[in-house]
């Protein structure tokens, strides 16, 4: 620092040719104008459903890949609609079920959906086990919104219930980490729940073990 | 400005910060290539003389206000890594601000340490957003670090903005050192 004082007057004399402060303010001002002009309102609006839910499972313990906290409890009933308004019922109909809760902004869900769809497209799925999905935790300002477009784009063929703004269906099933799978025996009781990316092989194994 | 304008503004600021950082690095290298490169560096870096710490302070202040806007006004809850980045960024406002007032260039060593730590965390956070499986296998239902609140231009997320800020601060500290050595 002290060694620099000798050169300083000379350099700062030349420096006036580049008005750094002016440039910085000008750039920031231009960017602010550009932001206001070009932001547009890309708000797509919400697309919440109005599912009717009854029942409540023990909350899923956080950071647990597979939990049996709710094993043996009766799975909640959820009657709602898909994105096209078609009715979807998750209820005790005497069949085993695999229900997956999906959040559009979650990268693990974004990976899981095409993996599951590919499995189903190539003749996957387990006989006697119905698959359902719930589009939940929707956030209109979040990534990959809206869920409807995302699942359309992935060619998702599993029936979807659209959750409401309070995530009622998701919460009734215990609010596990996404993607959150709940496996239900044919008598309507929960077998096991898994949180996070679940490989197809595991999925198949769990579904085959359902009674 | 509504949220959409604000986040676009922040994203553009991040890109401008990238441009500034790259410019500084390129000119810094040019300064080693020969007499004309050296003259260019002297001329450009010389224009920053006396401003380096103030500019660093400004970057830290804008990043801090931006992060507070996102959490306190738009109510995006900071995840764990976001907090670690805040821990590195917020003190920079104070130490660079005081150092700029006092013309205390010894601040470089403290500010560089904080900015390097912050940049490393921000970089890791951004990587985790792209490759979530390296961090965890599930998105927590509360505030997952793996999920970006928003992505602009296909790659600018909040930790990317933080990383841009830290790198520009480091670049300005480099200019400060270069000018002090001159």
C-alpha cells in the first residue's frame, strides 16, 4: 500500500478516461428497465383441486427412506379430480395400491416420473396393484410449474388427483419427502411408505409383496 | 417492481457480475502478456483505483438486500445451504464497508477468505440443484436445498446469483491487490 503512493497521482490522472462509477450505475439502470419491460407476467395461475379427504396416517418420519410407522393403519380415502376434471377415487376398493405424491419443483420427482412411465410403457406394473398419483405441494412461482403441463409432457398415464392449496391429500398420508410413495394392501391398510427416488426394481418388489 | 421483474433484475445483475468478473480476469491475464497488455491492465485497473473496496461493498450489499427481499418480502424460505452462503455474504457488507471508509486494504485477506468460502458453498449448492442425487435421494417437504425456487435463462438460480456475487467480490479484491502492488 505505502509503495503505491508514488504512482497514484499519475494513474488516477489517466483513470478519468474510464468512468467506472458512471458505467456501473448506467448498467444497473439499464438492467432495471429491461427487467421491468421484459419480465412479463408469466404467472400461470394456480391449478389446485378440491379433493375430499378422510382419514389420517401417522406422519412420515423425516429423512427415512422406508418407514413402517403407518403400517397397519387404514389408508385415507381421497376423492378428487385429475387435471381434465375426471374423477379419481383412492378408496378401499379391495385392491392393493401404489400411490405416489409428486411435487413439480422437486428434481427427484422430475427424474422418477419418466422412469416409472418408461417401466409402465414397456409392460411394467404389477398385476393386482393399482397405481395412483397425487400432484401436490404446487407452487405457482416454482420451477417446472404447472404440474399439468409437466405430467402431460412426460406422457404420464397414472391417474392423478390434484391436491388443494393446503396439500390435504399429501398431509393425510403423512407428508413424506418427495417423491413419496405409499403402498396399500388390498384390505386398505398401509404396508410401507418410501421417501425419495425409488428404483423401479425396488418398486416392483414392494408392489409384488403387497397382499 | 413485482416479483417477476425483481427476479429478472437479479438474474441480469448476476450475468452483469459474470461479465465483470470475466473482464477483470481476462485483463488481469492480459497484463502478463507483454507491454501493451500491461498498459491495458494499468489503464483499466487504474480506473478502479480507490473504488475497489466500495464496489466490493456494493456487490455484497446488493446481494444481501436481494437475499432479504427474497426471504422477507417474497417469503421464499432459505434452505440450509442458503443460510451458509448468507453467513459468508452478510459480514462482507460490514467489513468491506468499514474498510472502504478507512481505506484499509488489509481487509483483502479477511474478505477473500469469506468470499472463497461463500463461493465454494454456492458452487456446491448449484451443483446439487443440477445433480440432486449427490446430496440426497428425496426432496424434503419443508425446504429442500436440491430444488431451485426458480430458474431463469435455464441456469440462473438463487445460489448461482450468490456465486456470481462472491466471484465478482473476489475479482474486485484482485484488482485492489493489483493496484496496491503497482
